[in-house]
């Protein structure tokens, strides 16, 4: 721990503890928006591989892969990734090769992550792998497990998973109970590794990054560059401030966010947004994001249940929406939503038609800033992009932007990415001036959240340059 403190203080950081939150990461210098606060390679990581989709164990790339010829479980993109993983994989490869084919197929990413965790600990304790202040098992040991808060069913599941890990490792003096507790640790500490567009690629354990606590109104953001976890400031962080990131999807009412945090991370959030729960502006925000729309199409007031429970009353114009009418619309929606989730992703036309019916009903039912409606439109946008219907996709992308601006304020990567999609579509459709505007907005946000060095960001900045050049060319040829 002393080593870690010395190492962190060189980066302008320190670990402190509070009775309410346990450990927390504090700044001991000012950080400005876009500045990297801390970065860390994973202690262990695994790609989200499935029977149909595989990624390289080292860099998570999915092209030109070759299977390890010994265990037939792990994939590599080439000899560089294979070599750098060999010390650890040699142990793992032996263990995996012993397994029957059927068992091999049942290896989930969590099981593999746990197996790798034990192997790395062993290799480091035997000094076959080096340790550093930020890279050692003591840091994993210090992570919270919340094991006493876990329900019986989950405990049984962890015990079963621990038995499987034990069966794979076959080490004589292993503590199966400790493996089960470590599964609980992974559940609340492991991070989903995403690409630049925030699509999930795999899972990793970053014991120093895990010290950073959650806020629904964070001052920092966590993104990944391949497997490297990078935390950047999204606002000015003065010296002596706690560094905070968001663990969850922050679009949602306070109740929804609190529920998500309790279920997955087993704590009650007391961030500046959450402590307002039950106050008028918090009730208003919940009713806008997750409540019903006014009976009058021209009114954007929010609705609250009226006192005699007959219906919902608009807080702006006073019109009442009948409870029965809302119930009827909701019951029409339910089977459609089920059908949409069931619909095969290859039947684009069928899926679009179901989602558009849902959209129509949700527009009648929910407030225009409804998150449910936003999700439906995101689904339609995704299908339209697959169908290469750029014109319709742009319409849907634009429909989501006002809601994104509301639910992802400030420098939020998701808002930046949505502007990026908008800009790419406008560019494809020849709407160059609009493309420049959207790509500029995207770059303004994503340079803060993602930095400027990754391939992803270089592509965006290059596209923006291209669009600017074309726009000025178009303008000058118009002038002639
Ligand atoms: Zn690779
Ligand atoms: Zn192998
Ligand atoms: Zn909160
Ligand atoms: Zn109204």
C-alpha cells in the first residue's frame, strides 16, 4: 500500500478512506478537462468470446485469428500477442487441454477470468512474473467483495462456479470458499472493456481503477484503449477533490439508477443527484424521463398521479389523463416489446415494422423526453444503419439528440458518439455543412473523453478535416 501511495502521488493522486465509502481516490493537484488522471493495464482480462464470435486474447481484435493449437480455446491475432501472453497462457493452456471437449465449451468468460487470476497470482508469487506497485495480488486482495450482502441463490451459484475453477486448476491446497468470494469480488469490481464506440469487447480486472468510486454526476470518465483502462477528467478537478466515474448507465430516474447500483454494486448512492430524491425537481425529472405525456399534443408538461388516484394530471395545463386509457396503451405495448426482443436480427423489415408500431404507441403514451422512446428510436436507427438506409437513419439519429443532450449532459462519450453518427450520415448524404457542424460537436466532446491519440479519434479528426475542406470547396465554387 505504501508503494502504491508513492507511485500515485507522483501522478498527483492519493488513496484515502472514509467511513461511508471506504477507499477513495483523491487528487492532490488540479486536473483540467481531457487530462489523463490515471491509466492501468488489466491484472487479468478475457475477451467475450462465444461459439460464433472470437477475439484475440491479447488485443481483442477480431480479424486474422488463429486458435492456440494446443488447447483450442484461446485465439491470437499473431505471434506478438501470443508471445506476450505466453507466460500466463502456458499454465492455462495445460489446464484447459486436460478438460473434456464438452467442459471446454462451457467455459464462460467469468470462469476463465478467475482461472487466470489464480494463475497470475501463482506466477507472481513464484517471481516468474514481475510485480510493481500497481500490479500485484495484494491490490486484488484489498478489493471489496460484499460477500455478506449476497443472497443465498447467488452464493450457491458462486460455489458451483468455484468448484469448476477448482476442477480446472487441480491445485492441491486451494481454498474453494476463497474462490467463491473472489467471484463476488469480480461481480462488483471487474470492468467491461469497450472499444472507442463503447461496444463491449471483454472483461478485465483493474485493481487501482477499482478504487475510484461512483457518482451519477461524475467528474471523470473511464474509456479503454485496447485493454488499457484510461480515466480522464471531464471537468476541472481542483486539488483535494475525489475522482469519480459512473459505474452505470446514468440515463434514468434516481430510483432507476439507485436500483441498478444496489443490484449490481450493492451500495446506496449519495451523489449530488441522488440526495435530491423525492424533492420536487427530482420528481419532475423522473416524470419527464419515465412518465406519461400530456393529453394535449401541443403541451410538454409532465404528469403526476392525482390525489384521488383516478389518473395522471399535467403539471403545466392541468388536463387529466385517464388511468384506464394509459393501462390500455401499456397493455398494447407489452406483447409488441416481447415480439421485438424475440424478432431475429436478420429480418430487418419485420423488425423495423414492429419497432415503428412501438414508437407510435410510445409517442402517445410517454413524455417526448422518454427514455423508453429514446431506446426504441436507437433500435430503429441501428436497423436502418444495417439496411444502409442513410436518409431514414439520419432522421432517427436527430430524433435522439435532444434526449441525449438532456440525459448525458456535459462531456459525455455517448452524446459525442451520437453527434459522430449524425455527422457521418450527413457526410454520406452530401449535407457537408451540417456534417461539419455535427463532426465538430463530436470532436469537441470526444477529444475530452477519448483523448486524441487512438486510431478511433484520428479517424474522426481526419473525417472532420475532409468535411471542412469539402465544405469550403463547395462554398467557393458556389461563389464563382
Ligand atoms: Zn492480438
Ligand atoms: Zn492454449
Ligand atoms: Zn447517484
Ligand atoms: Zn399539459
